[in-house]
């Protein structure tokens, strides 16, 4: 018998010259999720433990010497459905955000709500403009920390954004939307790659998308940078607001 891999969760084995019942063994840890069936024929059902770890099926040729057996990892259908649902939900969230931005109305960066709480426009940094030294110090601190965690280029980019947003509050949208966009890129890439390559739902599954760790770090660091900008600008009088 010779195996021909179609996808990681689906394998087709071509059997030739079979004259009596034989064991078909799949060298994967034994799991009820694996199913086998003779192509254009009967279902072989779940596997039997073979060699202390593997999946095995007793195949009766039933008078056929040449035929194919298809092995399928059934739980993969659930994984794919969940990924597509996540991708659709992410798209809906992005459309909601885009719609709110298109309906943009002039309003202050922050105002007092009826219950006494402060509402903050995510597109505009609240507080007042810090001194140049304060803004540069925050940018260097965040940039150095980001560079240590995710690499020098990421650190340079995040540090520069801290400096820009701290001095130009209307640029805050770069940070607030940048975090969401980074997560959308990572999630969309994982969904597309999973749909194309069909990785099995195994313990090592996250390692199949290791190249997207930079997008994940960008999301975390954008949020961190947004918090730092708010702290740097805090205590400064708001334009048109109380001191």
C-alpha cells in the first residue's frame, strides 16, 4: 500500500494486490477523531489501538485487490467552522468601526457624561500637549521596551508613534485603530492559511502561524503606547476645558 497525502487532516492510501484481510496503520497517536472508509465502498469506522500508540483498521478486501482507503480527521470540520465564524465576526467589527468613522462629527476629545464619568473620543488624545522633553522621554522609553520585546524596527515604529500622538492628539486614531487592525491582520492571515493548508487540530497548531507574532506584538504595543500617551498628557489643561 502506498500513501498519498491530500491534506494534513485527510489522507488517501492506494492499496494494490490485496488478497486477504490486513491491518492498515496510520502512524498518528490513536484518537477517535480519525475515520476511515473505502473509497466508493463501506465505512471502516473508528480505529483500533496498534503498536501501543497508532491508529489501525482491519481491512477486508472483500474480493477487491486494488482500491483506495481515505482517512479523515473529523474534528477538523469544527475547527474550520470556528475559524470562518471568527473571521466573519472580525469583518463585522471592522465595518462597524469604519461606519462610525465615516459619520464623524466634531466634538471635544473628552467631556463629562450625565453620571459624572468622563467619556473619551478614541480618535483624539485627551489632556494637554506635554513638553518636548516629556514627549521624547516617553517615546524613547516605549521604543526601547518595544524593541527589546519585538525587535528594533518595531521599537522604532512604536516609539515614533508615541512622540507623534503625544504632540498631535488628533493622530491618536493611529494607535486606537492600529491595535484592532493588527489583530485583524493576524486573525485573517491565520484563517486564510488554515483554509488553504488545512492544518489538523493538534497541540502544536499555534506554531503553524508563528510568522504572525509581529502583528500580535504590534496590537499589544499599540495599546501600551496609547496608555503611555494618555499618562504623558494627563494633568495638562484641555483646550476649552477646566484647568
